[in-house]
C-alpha cells in the first residue's frame, strides 16, 4: 500500500500545485533507479507502469489542488501533467487498485467510467452510522456507564454536527483522550458556538470540525510543557503545504527562537539540561553522592514537580495520572536521598528544603491518587470515599510540611517561607481546618504579609490564586472586603492574579488561572439581570 494526501496543511491556496514530490517519493518506493530523471509527464507514465504491474493499493487523497475548478472547458481536468499521465496509465493497465478522493470530477479518465474506473459519490453519513463512528473513535461512555455504538445520545450528537465524518472522528478521539470517552462532556468542545462563529460560505460546513480542533488546542495547552511542545509541532507542520521533512522541522527548531511558535522547545528543556549537567559534574566529583543536594537539589525537584503541581491544582482529574504518579515516586525517592545524604550540620533552611520537597510530593500524590479513583469510578469528588493510600499520603505531607515551615521560621529564611505556607494551606484545605487558628486561611494570611512586604509579586499572584481556588466553594469568602470597604470575592482575586501574571510574565500559572476561572463559572451562578 502507498498513500499520499495533496491537501494543503495551512498555507495559502494562492500557490502552484504540483505532484512532483509525490511522484519522486512513489518512484523511489516502487523501485525506480532515478526518480528525478525525465519530464514530469515521463515520470508519471513511468510510475503508472511500475504501479500497474504490482498488486497493490494506491491511495491519492484530496486531488482538488491539482485540478481545474468547475467550468465548461477545463473543469476537473488536471493542471499537473505527471498526475494526468499516472491516472491515464493506470486506467489502461493496473493489477491492483487506485483510490482517488476529490470534490471534483476527474474528467481526464471520465471515458473509462463503468469499465476500468468508477465514479462513486460519497453521501453523508446517517445518524446511526455517525454514532458508530463516534463510538469507534473513543466516545464509548455516558457518565460512568459504557454505551453501545447505536446509543441514542451518540446519534443525537451525530445529528447535531450534520453527520460530518471528520468532525465525528475528531470529537470521538478528543473525548477519549481528554474526557475519558464521556459523550456527556462534549460541551467542553462548545459545538453550539459553531453556527455563530463560522457564518460565511467558505467555513460554514466545517464550523463543527473547527470547534473540535480548537478543543484539541486547548487540551494540549492544559497538558503542561509536553502538551505545549506537541502543539508547537502541529503549528510547525501547518507551515507546509506538503509533507514536512525531518530536516526542515529540525531547522525550524533551532535557535533563534521563533516568537509565538518554538518557545516550548527551549525553556524547560534548557533548565533541565543545566540541572542534568550540574548533576553529572556532581557525580564525577563526588561519586558517593551522585545527585544534587539542597539547595540545588531543591530547585531541581521544584522544576521536576512543575507539571505535577499544575495537574494537581486543576479542578478536573488529569488523563495522565499514572504517568504523574510515577513521576511523584521518582522525585520522592530523590528527596529521600537528599535527606539521607545531607550534611548533618546543614543550616536549618537547607533541612527545611528537604522537608518541603517530601511534603509537596506527598501532597500531590494524595490528590492525584484520589482524583484517579474518582475518575475511574465516575463519582463526584465530594461523594467519593477516601482510600487509605490518600490518607497516608496526606499524613506524610502534613508531617513534612509542618517541619518545613517550622525550620524556615527558626532559620530566619523568609524567601521560601511563602512556598511552605502555600503548600500547607493547600493541605489544610483538604484536611481542615479552613479558617481560624492553624488553618488554611491563617497560612495564606501569613504568606501574604511576607509577600506584600517584599514585594514578592510572584508569590502574591500565587496567593491570589490559592485563595480563590481553595475557597471557591465556601459560602463565606474570608477576604470579602477590600481595603476601602467595598465587597470583593474570588473573581476579584483571580483578576488580581491575572494582572500580576501578565505584568511579571509569570505564564507558568496560565493554566491554573484558566482552570480556576472555569471552576468559578461552574460554582458561582451568574448574577440575575438588573430590573
């Protein structure tokens, strides 16, 4: 089998279409000694001879760019001599099968219809076949329950998108990857907005497919650094109107950074590379201690935990919990080694760093374990029983975070004390108490006093985020008054966090901010219209 798509992947349609790349690749695949020899027409005829004597399947997808548009004289005829020679040669002699997809009639071989060629019009899917396509690509649950390919809810969705095959394929796969296959989560794709956003004749038929693609883009952005790198690769592919070679992609990924496009390939990778290089030097100089110890080891663990923290902070269960939990176990083992190998006379703040690493890993582990159980059972967070592993993780987190905060206090180390207080506030929001002495609120208030004096603007942004996120479901918001006495709530803290994030370029928090805004919309009903 040999297949090729001629669809543009994102560049302007104002270009000269050519089958040259395809013919060169196909000639090489079918054993031609010199795929570049001869005119394009000669090479097309030569390819037809090689393919025609072989029992194979040749698929040519989306030939419209190589054809003239509809018209009385040239409508449907090939603009490319090589493709014309290939298909005319195959209708004359072909031991296999050639499948062509196009929106235009292939008039160059029209006289052979009914003999060595057939013209088959593809009609729209039915609601039933559309439902089966959705199911096949991963939409196989409704809430916690498995559903069959003929499920009425699947049929309703197929009807909603006009039984459009590409949309159904994209939607089914998206729901499988991002929503555990739950058809009832389709609202996250915002299909209903397609009619309003895509009104003109060129885009109306594809509006639902475009909304599905937008959902993928947002999902990649939510999936941390790895997701953003995958999204950047897709954007690079969109620069080409033909298959992109590895050498071209590698060239685009080199420095200098292309603003808005290739940044995800560098930021975290470079930091991690520097830490790995430092650890390599550490292992060479002190083979008995082959990993970085605090404070360098603490900073490395902070980088390694960035994606885990981001996912644990989200209001919905991540789809990559197994990978994240494995990552937690790796960092926890590293933290134990740092603790074991630390100099016994180390300053208090260095001891605190190790406790803080272990406490944060245990906290994130407990949250992810609980979320994974909820995701698999299909239960809401509030009704899901807490497994023993979850309670053990939070007990471990409490012991280590208490020691971390106390050591940071006694060591006079205020630079990192807000991080310890924020982590413990998160823990106390899960275990209690939320308010009063020794509570999540008191930790956030103390962190604010330290950060505001600095000012430590990144910590201030974090505190705004934590306040809104941890207290979003509470009937009374502890920070409900501004300094001038006006009313305020979680939305005001999120707005303040967003302003600081943008002003300081603190875009590491963009995903948590977006998730917190979504949670606020779900839990706080909109205000009634003014009378």
